[in-house]
């Protein structure tokens, strides 16, 4: 069974700081998605990465997929309080394209 | 409303009671998913519908859990004889296409507390 490990589990920083969170597995991902979940809401898709070595940018967020497709990172530049939330990575599992397996997430708090 | 809606948003049940959770997907979305999210965890897959057909129920934890989508739109997740371990947020998601790896749009969830 392929498992996802996300680190750190918790992260509390001040507004304006940079941060990186990680998603790792011992097995190769066919593809990987990153979500952000705010309190009391469902997860919202941020990005899908497919190709090893791929880098995608979404405003102040930079997503990287490892060359071997076993790991991914999310870097946030100049964090803002609005970035606060649970950051989840997920991949399609069980031989399907729709059954998402999620990591436990990184709970980010950005203090003003 | 343009998004996925769920009701009720909060449900408190006594152990042994039956509960029914409703999901209204985005209009026209073919695929519908249910997930369970325990406190401090990521969502875990429960079941998948393509239109009215339940194609995958491999994540349902026990035979006390039952889901339906009789007309291919609204879905209901029913839990019989609730137990304390059923306490969690139940998330519904929908997707425009059948199967495939496409964006799933999540509702806000129903927080179930079993006393």
C-alpha cells in the first residue's frame, strides 16, 4: 500500500516569511495533486503535477514534483494570513484514476 | 448556487441512531464521491457514483454505511446504528467527467458527532 507522508505536520510563521512543505512516498506517483482546506470548508484543488521535475507556479506558490516522482514540495513566498489552512497532497490509488488517497496534511498558520 | 452543497452542516446523534447526510453536486456533474475526514487526518475515500450507478464502495467501513444516488444527481449517505467512531466530517465531491483524473469539487462537509 502506497502511503503519503507530509511534513511538517504543523507550521506557525509570521506574515512575510517563506516556507516549504513536503509530500513523500516510498513508491512512484503517477501524478500528484495539492489541495488547501480552510476551516469548515472542503479541500480546494491548487495544482496537479504529472511529469518528473515539473515546476508549477500559482502566484506566490511554487509546486515542484521530484525527478523520480516520489516526492513533491510546495513553497510559499511572503506568506500572508490568507494562506492559513491545511495543505493536503493526494494521488490516485487502487488502480483507479478517481480514488484519491490523501496525506494527513500540513496545518499552516500565518500570524499577522 | 454554483458549488457543491451539503446538509445538514452539523449533526449530533446519540449512539445507535440512524443518520442521513445529503449532497447536492454541481449541476450536470457525472461523478460523485463521498469521503470521511477524521479529526487531524486527510479525507479518506468512501464511495464513488457515476450517474446513478455506484461503481466503487470499497471504502465504506462497514455494512452500516449505505449510499445512494437514485436519479444521478442528489446523493444521500446513510449511517445506521451510529457508533462513536463514526464521528467525523463527511465530505462530498463531484466531477464533470466519468472516471478519469479530473478536478473534484468538494462541498463544505457535514460534521457528525456521535455521543
